[in-house]
């Protein structure tokens, strides 16, 4: 079968899924009908970056879209998903708190904070609030079954190695003999002598469950730690570029067809004050601060995301493979 024939077969499979009302992506149409006309949803093999200034709600929107919304689409349409969430800015406890707060608002209309939940505010942790927290506990646990929260890995290579191990758990990597074209599983290739390994190159990745959508979240990439390359310490920016370009763009989206969602904070010093004076607060690639290089590498389709604060909007940048 030629490469073109293979692609046409994949189109036919996509049509078959659609005809049977089975979704192969996580749609936005249910919650963002207008936005979905420009971007249908979280698409396999696509990298997204959410750009905004500090304290605007990047993490809140990220958790809502990648976890809570994905869970609702699973309940409504049966879309299978798994989230690997690298929480570089918060702890697992903070993450759990946020979902309890989501559920309290969704089920009871209660607007509370993590300070209330942890007893840091006087008179807010009442018996009634504790009773309602107990009532939403099971729903929060149901959601978190689909989320792998990692809050202690901060290096790009460490995050990638964790994803690589998980990819072996969820599917099979194949290597191809450059001379004969024969394919073997990576596990068999890995035990070959070095001189034999040189005859092979990477070929493909096949998921055990073709319908499973894997979403990797890095919140946020500004907190990625500097690491070494061939014994030389890299700058933090180069470490961020390694994660964004080498691992996310060139491997996990391109070959594994995973969804990547990176969160990045923009610079707001100096030029930000000037922008505010001219009422030009829309995020742009130019405002990426010291990480402009990353933005340059990821320039693609730009779309405005629903705003949390009308005075300081966010930008969602999408990179499609």
C-alpha cells in the first residue's frame, strides 16, 4: 500500500467514525460554538500554546479545557482520553483543590477559594461547606481517574522520558531496517548490539487503543529548569526550546499524534506599561520576553481565546502537524 493509499484509508476510517457519530477528537462546539468554527477542538497531533500575562487565569482555563471539558465530552460522546499534567507551578493538592472548587460552583453555585478550603480565612470553612465538599468528592475522584498529575518533574528531558515510558505502556514503537524495510518493535531493537542498531531508523508508533486521545499539559513552560546537554549547562530558554520544539513538536505530536497544551506567561514590564497606555493589551509573540525564540519556532494559526478578563485577553496559538 502506498503512502497516499494509506492516507485515503485513514480518511475513510474518519468518515466511518463520523457516520457512526464517534468522535476522534475532543470538540469545542458544545461550549465554544463560535470559536469551534475556526478550531474544531483538541485535535490529535496538534500542539497548542496558551499565552497571557500573569494572574489572568491561564491555569484555570487550561484545567477546564484539557481535563474538565474532556471529561464531559467522554460522558456525552464516549471520547476516550488521558491527561498527563505536568504541574510546574502548583502542587497536587492545589490541583485537587481547584477541581473541588469547580464542582462546588457547578453543583451549588458556590464561589469559594483554596484559602477557604484550607481554613486560611476566618469563618469560611463551615460544616455546611464541608458537607457539600463531601457530596462532590466522588465526582472529583471520577475526573481524576483520567489525569496523571506530575508535580515534581521540572526538566524538559525528564518530562519527555516520563512521556516516553507512558507511550510504551499505551502502544508500540517500531523501528525499520534501512536496507530491507523490515520493522521490529522498539523493545526488540533496544537489546540489539550497537553495530546492528545503526542499520535501523525510527518508523512509527501504534497505540494499543486507536481511539484514545492522549493530552500532555505543561503548566507552565516558563518554569522549566535549565539542564545539561553533552555535559554543558544549557540556558533556561534553550531548555524550554528543547521541550517545545524537539520533544513536543518533532516527536510527540508529529509521530505519536498526541495533543500538547503548553502554557506560557508573557513579559509585562516596560513595553507592557506602554501597551497599557495605548490600550494595546492583546498578547502577541513579540511579548514573549526572553522566550521569543520559542514563539518564533511555533508560529502557526493564531486564534483569540474566550477572555477571562476583558481588559487583558489571552491568545491561543495552535501548531498543526
